[in-house]
C-alpha cells in the first residue's frame, strides 16, 4: 500500500516528453532547427538569417581599379604626345637656326606698255614686265607654285594673269616675265579721269602685286608651304607722245617681299 504521508519527489509519467505550447518568457516556441542554438547560446531567432545583398553593376568596367588604369593610360599618352611635339619643334628650330632661310628678292628691271588708251570708263593696253628673282640662301632651294599677278592703278584693277611655276637653286637668279592685257577694261569714272590726266602729263604710276605658294628645301628636309606676297608700288611708265607707247622711267625698282604661313587667299591685300 502506498504511503500517503511520503513526500512527492517526481512528476507525473510523460510530463518530460510533452512540449510546452508557449515559452516561459512569453515568446512563441522556437523552430526545431534552431532549438539547439537557442538552448546553447540563448541568442537564436525564430526565423532564418537573410542572404547577403548582391548588387548588379550594369557597367562591369566602371570600377575604381579600371578607372585608375584608364586615367594612368591617358596621362601617359598625353605626356608622350607632348614630348614628341617638343622634340619635333626643337629639331625644326635648330634646323632653322642652322640653315637661316632668307626671303627671295624681287626686282623690276623693265616695263613697257603699248596700245594704251583711256576713255570715259574704259582702259585698253598691253603691259610687259621683266623681274629678276633671286634666291639669297646658301643652303636652301626655293620652289614657287601657283603664281598670280595683278596690275592696278590707284586701287582700280586693270588686269591679272598667271605665271608658270619655277624653282631656284642656291644663290640662283631667275628672270620672270609677266604680261598683262586689258581690252576695254571697266574702271570707275574718277579713276579713268585721273589716269588720262597722268597720261597727258607724260608719266603714270601703276601698282603690281604678285602672290605665290612657296616652300624651301635643304637636302631631304623641306619646310611647310608659305604664302609669298610681292608689292611693287608706283611703277612709273613714261609716255613721250600720244601714240599709246610707254616705258619704265627711273630705272629698276626693288619690290617689297612678305612671307607668312599659308591660310588661303584671305591674306591678300
């Protein structure tokens, strides 16, 4: 017979196998997969940890490492271009100092006009001019191309023409003939009156312009193309009679020569 006065020392059968329907702390029961972690550490959670975030990069080359490589490449490329430019400029400058090119020299030796006639607003005549072109350079040849010349009277154009290309060796002189023809060329009335008046006085001053593309060459080294301008102002033609024939008065005349980098015909004056 069981002694009812014996103190109770156990729990009802099956009590340890039963799972409580709630946590003693008031939280819902944890999942079975995290029960061991919860029991061991006391830091478990009732849900699984989220996976690490993965961001999509639409431009895989837009990374700090790639940007640094690209910046370094551009810097090296720019530095190389600057160095090459400085080297070429230095070589050109040294060659220029060694060779020291000089401008060609133009001198008007003779000039004549025939069949010269002036009326109210028209001019007629044939002019023949002979120039001496000299290359003063001791080490460079000169090449002339697309040579054009124009004949003026007080700003009024009377005629223009082209001259055949030619070249000059070192310390060489070349005779260049330029011919102008005006057949009833229109000029402003004021210019025609002034021209007729000068013709009656026995001497007329004309202006001659020459333009050409030129370059210099020394052995295998050649300069870039330049624009040559030659100004022969106040070329005086003397008339001794009314037959419309005149010749250069005052002897040969030296012309002014200008050289500049070629930028087209906008440089004309």
